[in-house]
């Protein structure tokens, strides 16, 4: 959710402070299993605090079965587990940036075009074994299909070969909102690079734990894994 208040306002969500930009913009989001009611409070300069109760609607999620994965990517050995932990810390660090940039305010577009083959929140069954839910939206397209920035941002991670996600880019959109792009066959940006909406950041592939070429696009607000699909509408037709 994106909000606008007067410059100098203070915003809290269930008592926790929400970052507000110099011109009064703010953003927050909810995770897959968040439920119930939360209280948004906005204190604008020279006014009394205004409170709004927000009710999080329940969602139903599909079960997605993925077979044919190499067994070691479903049940990693100890050496692989150590690598996974190191890379997980690297990704978490890339998502930890917090500043008052508002790149997200320009809106979002699809980073790639193709068939939607996986959806946020779906329960994953990998090689017949129940696993963690899927936290991204998958776009299936041929290897080499361009992946572009869905909104402006700063590159905070650009790795060609992570254990699970293969070629991976993390793009920070400001105020704790970030996008991650997984399974890339090519990474075409570097850490610290500023990108505009539509700039090439990589190419679709099948690297990491994948059974075919696709883009797995994920978003985080702080430590919340949020669904990117509501930001972009219908998938456009491919050229």
C-alpha cells in the first residue's frame, strides 16, 4: 500500500514507525499469512492523530507440484547447506537498505513478458515433498528473454550463480521496498548501479533450482515477502 501525507508527518502501523519521505510519501505491505486488523496512524503537522483500521482479507492459495528437480536441490547435503546459509545472509544484506528514496512512486511494469507459470503464496510440493510456499510470480519464456527493471532503483545484489536462485539481481526501490529477480542466464548490472524503469538488468534462464527457463520475480517490504503481481495488472502480449 502506498500513502501520501503532509511533509513532516509521522506514520505508524500497529505502533511501529513507518518511514516517511521528505515530501510525505510512505509505503507498507503484508505477507502471505498476515491476517486480522491493523491500525494505521498518521500525525500530520499541526493536527491530531488520524487512525484508520485496515482489515487484511483472507486469500486462498493453490498447491503447485514441481517434479524432476535434482534431488540435491530438494534435500541439500551439509556442504551445500553451508553455502545456502552464506548466500542467504548475502541476500538478506542486499535487502536491508533503508533510505527515503521514492523510486516506487513511479509505478511498476512487468519485468518480462511470457506465460505465468507460478504464483505468489502457492504451497510448493517438490519431487513429492511438501516445502515452503512460493513467494514470487513466475514468468516462463525462452532463455535469453530480456528482464528489465519494473521501476527505478539501485542494484544491491548482482550474482551469477547462487545455489537456489542461480543468476540473481536485487533492486532496491526505496524505503525498504525491493525486487528480486531469480534464475537469470545473464546478469547485466553491477552493485551500486542506478537503473531506470525499463532498463535491461538480465536475461531469463534456468539457473539454480529450476526445471525450465523462467523469471521468478519477488518483492520484499522490510522482512515481509509481498506479492508483486497486484502492482502490474494484466500480462501484456509478447512481441
